[in-house]
């Protein structure tokens, strides 16, 4: 026998470790053959062969629709259905009517985001306790069936006001997306509880209209080319972008000779690049500086009296609304005629820590250099009394007559917008009740007890608390909302919110609280049109670059399936796919808004459309040029430095009729400072867009999560650069590495916002997620977030 | 008496069949432990203990595992499977070649293409091509099963030689480069006997398989030379 098998024999002698085969040779085939159930490798589709040659790299122009304010041209280099590389707008700079829309550092990471191994890939249902993070893979059919039946069950049991689509901004600046889809579905099946306002400029959005009648107090960026003096008050476009080409215009303004001042508790990247001077200020004290600037301006008679007389209500005793004492005027307040405290620079210095003479200097420069633009960022108004800050900036713009003039700027919220497209996917919610978005946790806990005093509108009372939450591509469910520990307890109680649906592309802290977790798509995997926040004369085509990966699906399609199960699919889609929506938007934009808008094919091919204008848009120009025929949209038709409406609310301490400095709880004058001596702020970090991309390793290399602390404060605590520290207050505690740097004002600690909440077993956050320390106490008027108002202590961990 | 020498491919049948089964078994061990019957059948039919003699730690662990197999245990393994290989969230041991070979630990990197090429050359493609990466562990194992199956039916010596060469290079250029890192990750991140044992067995077997394939091929070439 052996001679018949020379090869086998040779092997038997040579091979040392034959056990494997002797052993596996003895296994019965049926046992293991069953293993490879369905074959995954199938006979190759012959047609596909022709396309798949070696060098067929295609460049596809698309657009990210996250919430960074910018919108950029993202070029996907696609080969054989795979994105092999990402580049960005290659158009030259120079022509400011068509500025290049180049990606920032976050954009360099987009391919990594797309093919990151941690992508959510399949629908899941929760199997452990809520928030524990235990899930089981399920089919799409089961997922949509469960959602449909819970939408119905909870709607039937508690009424439509029990259903809520939470504020979310992961993927929001397009034509469709999670929230739009959910809202459409809920609207067609009885409705849902609305929210108003946002977490970005929440206080400002409500306050600015009391002065100007609108939030559109900004001017187009090209107007800055005419400015001689620019104050960026708490604005940091170098990191949070604001609008992709904004920095180009700022740079050009600087080249044109504008002097640029940055007022900020931190020496920001914006200050480094643009500022002639950095004015460090203590958080929450902006109005003290503003008041003192006003004081200097009027005591040195630098105000634009003609402007004030003609356009403004409430500057002095001669221009007060009926029935209000003269001594309530802005001028009286600044001079201290009413409260006995003149708002002198020396008074302000004690509060905001800026030397009195510096305040004088800035006030004089701002009042004398014309035109001057005081542009307000929104960080300062995410404060206990954020409303005052936005009205305070507007007040200075009026004192100096910089409103409605080319190169000036009206301050306040500062939206501007003149380039629009049609949004064809809309909904009509039969429920009219609405809450301020920041108070959603309150509406979960005690919605039925909320009243107008809590900002409830559209109804006297709610019939139910929130029982069902859709959280679509957002992290506000836990990470980005204030007071994580409080929110966590609320969500963990499964009897309060009975059902939570989350859709996202990664396992965020919010996703952990899902009952049903849906894998969403990235912008590479869907059609869309990217629109910059409110600012910018451009839109970017979002081409679907590749088919959705894994079992990921666009929310529009997911909720079409849910709608089908609830019998309203036709009404939901009106027969349209996402691509149809994009086409319809373009066609209707051409028909209804702008005949010069390109056709769908042109737009698709160019990838971007720049709207062209003859000149800059100047906020309130019509009113200022022709006041007789164009009044402000306020009750008096004038700019209301003094608002009678606010006065009549009769809460003068916290909601004054003119902008005032109000010492803030957990501000520098709060006695709590004895226990928690540092003011903690947060900022939009260049490596993240809010909390989006926190799990991206590359970006962490670009800018690590760390807390800024001034050397004076660090020394006092024996803390050295790079040390790991514990930051804590009554609400929570976190660990983070410290960067000891003079780039932050003494007395202030700064943690970049958006790090993903990562608690250890004791609930102490390990990642530096700032919202374990922030408060849910809303601002008095807008009921907006005060998330930059916190006192903390820091010690070595 | 004249000795009729059996054709080489016939002589190799037991060897080829045994490796095919081994790959099938590995594939089964790394598949979602959903088929409860199959697992119990393994418990009944397969005695991992016999691997013990040769210091195969993996065999010992698996033996232990299967001896104590019960429904509760299978449920736990299903959760563990999901945690290690499916998600949601960061995976205990991402089961894709690209992840271990790309500098950036991404999926759909050039190795995914290389693997795809290999499938295409054999007229195969992943049924979810471009939707999920082609270089998933289970696909690469399925490919090895496929190739070893082809060997079983290869009656021409040079065809057999080519198939052996293909598998050698697939092992050398792919599986054996990333599987050690993958197994390391599994071993680091799990206390499941099933996956610990399977990972050890996988790594051991692959290096053994390469060694034996090389030797078989050398032997084959030698015999061919003697014959002709
Ligand atoms: S994060 Fe914003 S600015 Fe940066 S690349 Fe993306 S869209 Fe552009």
C-alpha cells in the first residue's frame, strides 16, 4: 500500500504537526458543512466586469451638512464604488464674489468618518436597561414595525403632545434628514409637541427683536470690506467657521486697513490670526464693559445724537414711551441718575477686570472710527442673562449710529440672508403647543405643570408629559444638554419617556439611550443640497457618492416605511424619492425665487452655486435711508433701546426694559465663588463640530481634549501643564488633562464643548464632557441655555 | 509485481479533505452562534480534546467550552459575538483585514480591493460588494473553503499545483499577516471560552496550513519531476 502513495508517505515523515489534519479528517462532514449556511461569495455578475477597470477614478463633488455653519465643497475620489480619497474646493481665492469653499481640519477626516470601523451598521433594539448600552441586532422590518406600533400606542394613550422630536444638529443643513422625516410622519398621524428656538443663539433670538423687531440685524460679509474698525465680541470663526468664506472677507477687511479687536476670555485662534488687540474679559460681565463704553460715549459727547433722536426709543428722557418715567431712560441708567451708580469705566473694571483706561480707549475708538462694525458671537449670550448681552451690543451700535450704514454693523443676533432655495419637504403639525427647546427635560418631568411663564405657547396647558422621543442625528438627548447627571436619571426611568428612537452614524452617548437604534447614512451616501447657516451667498450640491454602507439607511426612507405601516405613505412621500426632492428644490427655486439659479444638471455638474449681487446687503439700510416709508418691526416702529413690552412684563430685575449689566448667578459676584472659585466656560473646538467627530482619532491628534487654565490659577493649586485634574461642582465631576496657558483670563477655566460623556462606574466623566457641570436653569426671558455660566473648583486628580 | 502508483491528486484526497473541513469548522466557530443545533452537534461529534497532545491550547479551551455547552451559554455567546464583531459602537475585535493593515485602521482600504481582486479572478464576488467590505474574516475563510474544495476536484497535476500556490499566497499575503493581530485583539478583549479557543485555534491552524501546503507543494513538484 505504502508504495502506492509515495507523496503521502513523504509528507507523513516530514510533517511534524499532523494532529490537526488527522483530527479534522475524522470529523463527520454534515456537522461542519452546515456551518457555512448561505454562501456569501457568489458567482460574479459579468456585466459589472466591464466597468471595473483599474483606473476609472471619478471625482464626485458633494457637501457635508453638519452643524458647523460652514458648507464646503467636498470632492470624493471614487474608484470601483469606493471613496479612495477626499479633496476639497480647488478654486483659487481672490474673487470674493465666488470665494473658494474649502474644508477645514474636520473635513480632512471625512473619508475616515465614512469608513470608520465603528460606524453603526445594523438596526438594533435595546436588550439591557436603558442607557446601559446593550443591544441586539434586528431586521429593518422589526425596527420599523416597532416604531410604527409605539408611535400609535403612545399617541392613542397620551395624545399627540406626548410625542417629541428632540433638538438635533448632527446632520441638519440639508433638504431632508431625520428630524424633517419624523416630523412629517408625526404630523400625518396626529401631530407632536413643537419646540422653539435653539441652543446656539437662544437668548439672542428672543432678545434682539425687542430692540430691532427682527434677528436679521447682520450685513453680508462683503460689507466688512468697507469697515474701518471691527470688534469681534466673543466670536471665533477660525474654529467654529460660521460660514466657510467668512474668514476670507475678514482677512480682506484687515488688508484694507480695518483695525480688529477681539473681546474674549480666551486668546482664540481668531485673535491670533485677525486681532490687532485682544481684550480678555470675565465671562458674564460683557454688559458691564458695554455699559461703561456707553458711559464714556455719552459723557464725552461722542454719540450720534441725530441718529438716536430720529430712529431710537428710550435713549433719553425726551424719547420715552408714554407712561414711563424719564429717569428710566438709557442715558439716566448709564449716568446713574436712577440707581445712584454711574456706569463708569472704574465701576466696570471691578466687575469685568478690564482696566478702565482700556475701556475708555476702546469706547473712543469705536465711537470715532466710522464706519465701525461691532459683531457679536453667541458664546457670551449662552449665559444666565444672555438676553442683556445681545441687546447691549445693539445699544452700542445705535449710540454710535453704525446701524444701516455700509461698513457698520447693527450688532445683536446678526443673522443675514438674501440667498434662498425652496425646501420641498415640509410638514404641517396639527398640534400648536410649543415649548422652548431648552426646557424639554422639564416637559418630560412635569410638562402638564408648565405654563406661559415657562415659555409654553400655543396652549394654556399641556395634556401630557413627553412620552416618546425621536432623537435623529443629535446628541442633545444627553451629551449636549445641560446637567448630564440630571438628564441621565430622567432617561433611565423607563416609566417617564416610554420609547426613544435614535438614528446616528456612531454610538454616541445619546445613542446609548435608544430603545430602537437606527444606522443612518453620511452625506456621502445620500443626495442633498447643503445650505450654510443663515450666512453666505452659496449653496453646495450634495451628490450621492456611494450607496449606503452595511444596512445603513436614510431617515427619509426609514420613515417612509414606518408611514407605510401606519397607512400614510402616499401622503408622506407624495411619490417622491430623495433625489426627486433635490430636483424639485432646484426646479422650484428657478421658478419661484430666482430665474438665474442653474438647472439641476448644471448645478450637479458644477457642484456649487454662488449667488451674485451688485453690492453688499446692509442690515436696516431701508429703514435708515427712508425711515418714513420703512419702519422697524417693533411696536413703536423705532429701534427700541427701551422696550415698553419688556417693561410691562414687570420683572425689571431680571428682564429690564433697557439692556443692563445684571450680576449673574454663578458669575464672579456670586458668593458661591468661595466654594467654587473658577468660572467655567466652553467653546466650539476646531476638532469637533459640537460633539460630532469626537470619536475620530485623527482629529484628537489635531487638537486634544484638554482644559485651559491660567498659570496663576494653576500655581495656586499646584497644577502643572499636562496634569490630569478633577473639575467639579454640585452637579458633577469630570477628569481632564490641563493646558496651563496665559491664553485664558485668570479666574476662568475653559473646556472645549462636545466631548462624549464617558462615565466610570461612579458616574465621574473620564473624557472632559463639560455638561456634567452645567446647569438647566434657563435664562429669564428666552428660557434659553446658560451653559457657559458655571462655577467650579479644580484639583489634581 | 508492478506497483501502480495512484495519481497524486488521489493520494492527496485525505489531506485536502481534512483541511477543507478544518476551514469549515473555523468558519462555523466564527459565525454568529445562532444555529443552536449545529453547536450541539459539535458538542456531540467533535472532540477537541484530541488536539491536546500537540500543545494546542485552543483545543483545550474549546473542549472545555463544548463540554459545558448549554442554552444559557449560547445566549451569552451570542451577546459576546455581537460585542466583538457586530456592534453597535467600538468593536472588541473588528473582523476585517483592512483594519489591521491600514495605518489609519479603516475599512475599505486597499486590502479590501486586493481581496476583491482575488475573488474576481475565481469568478466570485461578495454578494454585498461595495456595501460591506470584502475582507471580512468569514469571507476569507469561505474563500479558503472554496479553494480547498476546488483542489479536491482538480485532477490535473499542474492545476492542483496552481491552486496550492494560490492558497499559499493568499495565506502569506493576507490571512497570516492580519490574523495574528486579530487574534491578539480577540484574546485581549474577551473572556469567552468559545472565542478565546477559536482565536487560538485559528492562528495555530493557519500557520500550520501554510507550512503543510508549502511542503505538499514541494513534494508534488518533486514527484512530478520523478515521473516525467
Ligand atoms: S466641518 Fe464645516 S467648515 Fe469644516 S469641512 Fe465640514 S462643512 Fe466645511
